[in-house]
């Protein structure tokens, strides 16, 4: 049996994806994989699946950008959803949604605390 045939048999029901990592990331993944007693591949798959499960659709967050925000962020396309997700993290989206629901006095107090 050739290597290609062996790979086809081993990969049945799985997708293959090559990835380039920033320098040092491989060692960090290897360390975390060892801590969690799993292979590097299993560590990466587990982390990717967890991230995908934790994503919150923008519609659920009620995030709407004003024209001013769109201009400030330099967004050119009409589809702001993609652009928002590429500019800020899920945690930042949740914080922004929470912040926008606060009264003006609570917003001011929170901003003072953060300074």
C-alpha cells in the first residue's frame, strides 16, 4: 500500500488542513497539549471547537454601528457585520452591548473607574 493510500484510509471522515503558526506558537501548543494529556492535533481541534461554540451571533447582541462609527473605523462596505467581527472580539462585543444598555450616569461612572 502506498503512503497516499494509507493517508486516505487514516483520514476517512476527516478533513485535512495545514496551518502556519507564528514563531513560538507550536511550542506553546505542545505545552498545553501535554498539560491536558492530549496530542497537539487534539488540543488544536478542542480549542477551535470551543471557540466556535462560544461565538455569539451579532444579531443576538443588538450591535448596530452609527454612520459616525462606520466612518471612524474606515469601513467601506455596506455589510458591517463582517467588518465588526473582524475588528473587535466576541468579549468586546458583549461589553459594548452591555455598555450601551447603561444609563448615561452609569456609563460615565464606569468610564471613570476604568481610567
